[in-house]
């Protein structure tokens, strides 16, 4: 008897908590920013733990911000209303974001491996090379036209085929090949220029 009596309040508290969260989700979807912040306060610790287990420092903080923005968008678009599912929904956002970042990093590494200078050509010292090279690659990438950047991103980050790219960008497959070839040539030329520390 005592056990049943002690369990009843806990069950009631759990149901009350679920009801409160359901109301917060409804209010957040209706544009209530205070409710939105309250939902985020409940989920932020889990998002931070997810990030901390995989990343360090500024990278972890960037991940938390990106995941939080995606969650805010989902709340405002009313894509989640079940309080029992909000935790797994936030976890799904984190997992998808982590996969997207991993794929982007792999594609960037592949692009650098194919078109970047060799280590022996420019070695600024331990701890500096990888970060600086990424900046150089991003600077060179920014010099491409918007159409070329979009095409290269679709090919090397999203992994789309020529047919998919042509359809999405209203081009012929021949145009896709020409634009990609020219863009890669431009990237190669930019990346093969002497790096700043070479003149130091």
C-alpha cells in the first residue's frame, strides 16, 4: 500500500511535466519566444553533452549553436508537438548535423588531397598547417563564381551526379562538365600559389 501511494505522486508529476512541455511546444509553435526559450533550456544540456563527446572548444560551441538553430526552426514550423518525442527529435537533429559535417569534412579533405600543394612544398610547422590550409582552400573557393561554387559543392560535398546537378541547376550535362573542369582548374591554380609563410 505504501509503495503504491508513493508511486502515485511521481506518476502525477511525470504527467504534469509532460502536459507542461506539451503546452510549451504549442506556445512555441504559435510564436511565444518565452516558451521557445523554456523548451531550449530543457534540451540544451543534452545537445551540449552530444557535442562535447565528439568535439572540443570552439568546434563544440559552433555545433551547439547550429543544432539549436535547427531546433528553433523546427519549433517555429511546428514540426514537433509530442512532448514524449522532443528528446529523440533533438537527438536526431544532432546526429544528422554530425553526419553532414563529417561528409563535408571528408569532401573537403578529398578536394585538398587532389588539388592542394604537397606537405613538403609548404610546412609552416606543427599545429598550423591544417587550419591554415583550410582557410586557403575556403578563400580560393570564394573566388569562384556563385554558379561554379554551387556546382562544386553539389559534386564534392553533396556527392551528386552530373545528371542530378544538371537537372537542379537547369544545365546540360555537357555544361556541368565544362563548368566543373574550369572551376577545378581555377582552384588548382589558386592552391598552388606560394603560401604567405613562404615569403616570410
